[in-house]
């Protein structure tokens, strides 16, 4: 994989995923180094001319009016580093931290930050050497992730532990093995490290990928469940959905049609299908369509943020001046993620109800709880309890958190978005849904197996899904441990093999 050349602009979500998950190497463009140098020159000249600059020749937070002499800047960096690195465990994963680092490095290169070349190279060198600082996941309220990502500075200076080659080791040990010199903090380095939303943005970038994969798998499993139901798929028609005109709905209907290509559900002479099915079947793809629309909102504003600075003050290179601002505010993105969480809550509910319907003979004409016809097992009788519990947890997780804030720093900082918390809750919903759609796939395959008469013919994609499910979990025809089956289905969903099957059909 070619190196990713960072310029401060044009960073994509795919680029972040490549760096976070696949270890793609990064490089800094020469033009970007030029912007860093110009930004430093502007800020130093303004400070020398007597202009008060927040976080440089003045303190931060409630100490905004405290003068910092030139001779005390190095000391001020160290004071800020130790007083602001206040995150709490558990720690973010290596993938999450790598996403944070590439985002911060990229928007630092715009030149609005007064970053030293050495600081920029610390981000680059740690990423390329596979040295990942330990960044706590809790402690930020989303007005820049000050208390969490400041721990990066401890690692860059060699004062903290890092993840390196599968083990947690002192940063100095990993840096010595990779030939990296510990960072000597200068100018505005610590303020530049901490005045970033990269924790919320980095985890949001991973949330986007996880949700995209989940939606493809959910639509594919929904189609297999529809085959288990012997349902009416007229609602998937292209012309019907174009008449409505909703982008996400049309997209999800399109891929469901692809998944069901060749399915017996297209046969008009098949027996015992209803004229109209429950809404969670008839309109299941409209719900994933709504999630898709919410996801597009998140992607739009996240893509803006990862290519724009959050620094206060910010340097405007063309104006050769600095200005105070609140560009570190993230309510638009936080609200988008909360919208996405609510949309995923609708998906969770539809999956739940589809499983209830598949276990009800009144809707399926199949044995109750999809039990074997010889009654060697009670089938999925008690699985309803488990999915109900997951549903309850998801309903709790969709409650908004972006409006929960208190004034801090002597009430100077009296607003926040809680973006990292908002994202972490949404990702928990995604993980709950991995269990739920895994169980739905288990139900769907069992329903298909119980249909008699020889008329069932699965679609090209749903057949591949069915085969993958049956490879992981055999048909239920004995009194075995259902718990083990659920865990195997979760592993299958987490492997994203169903997403690969979906991709191959599109």
C-alpha cells in the first residue's frame, strides 16, 4: 500500500481506515512543512510585538489572563502537559488511537496551529513505527478532547507507556528500538496536542465503517428472513421506491433486490404467502434506509472536521494574524451521531419484532419458536428474553447525552457536546446489533429449513449467507446449547463475512 501523503486537506474516511486498521504509512508534504514554518513565524512575530496569544504568551482556561514570559514557555508546556493529561481507563484500542493521530496530524498541517516540525514528525514517526500511545477513553466532554489526547504528549516525550508489537512497554523502550528521539516541547506544542477533537472524530470515523458494514449485513440477513417467512416482496420494486424518492430507502431496496436475485419469492405460484406482511418485513429496508440517510449526515460533517483546524487561537496565514474562536465546538457532528443512534434504535426494534414474528406460527405456518418438527428441542423459546434485554439496553443508549454539560474553568467554558461519549454509546448499539442480527440469521436459516414442499429456492446472495450460517451453526434438530450458537453467530457477524457476501452481490 502506497504511503498516504498528508497535506492538511483531502483526508478521506477510507484513508483513516487504512491507517487505523491496516497500518498504512504516512508522509508529510513539503508544502505542509512550509505552512507550519509560516504559522510559527506569524505567531512569534505577533507575540514579540506584544499581542496577547492564548496558550502561548498567556495561560489557558481560567488562566487566560496570566502572562507567560518567553523564558517560561518550556516550563508552561510541561505544566500544561501534567495538569491536563487526566483521562481515565479503559484505554482506547490501537485502531482508535491511530485514527486519532492521523486526523490530528492532518489538520495540524493546515498551518493554523503553530506546531513545530518536531511535533508533526512525532505523530508521523509513531504511526509508521507502530508505536501507539495509551489514550484513556473517558474524561473528555468534547470541547476539544483535552484531558484524554494530552496523554499523547506524555508518550511523545517518552514519559508514558505505549502499545508496541503486541505488548505494553515504556515509550522510551519502543522509541529507542525504532530510532526515535523523544520530543522536546517548544513554543505552543502541548496546547496544539490537546486542542483537538481527534478522539471524538477518530472514534466517529470507526463508527462510520462499523455501521456501513452492519447495514449491508443487516439487509442481507433481512432478505434471508423474508425467505424464511415466505413473504411478499412487491415493496422492494424499483418503481415503487423511486416514487417515494428517499435516497437511503432507494439504495437499500436496490441492494435487497440484488440479494434476492433468483429467489423463490419472485414465484407467483408459490403456496401460502400473505398479501401483505408485517411492517418490519414489508418495510424493513426503509428502516435501514433511514439509518443510511443518518449515516450520510455524519459522514458529511465528519469529513469537513477532519480537514479543518480546531485550534484556538487559529492562525490565518493569508492575514498573518491570529484570532480567538470556538472552532473546537462539535455539536453538529454530535447531534448527527445521536440521530444515527436513534436510527439504529429503530433498526434494533425491527430486528427484534422480525424474530418474534418468525417464532409465531400465525405468521409463518411453521412450528412455534421454530422448534424441530419432531419436538426434540423447544427451539428458540427463551431467546426472546435475551433479545428483549438487548433491546432495553439499546433504548437506554439512544437517550441524548450531548446536552448534558456543566460550566467549568470558572464558567468560561460553559458549553460542551460530549462527542466522545455520544460516539461510544452509538458504537455500543452497533455491537448489540451484531448479536441481534446474528440471532436473526440463525432464526432465518432455521425457518428456511422448516419449510416443506420443495418450492424454496434461495437468492444468489442469500444462499451464500445461508451456507455461511450453516457452516457456523448446524440446523437445530436436537436439544443442544443455544447459547453456544448465539456466540458463534456473533463471531460470524464480527468477522464481517456476511458483509463480504453482500459486497460480492452488488
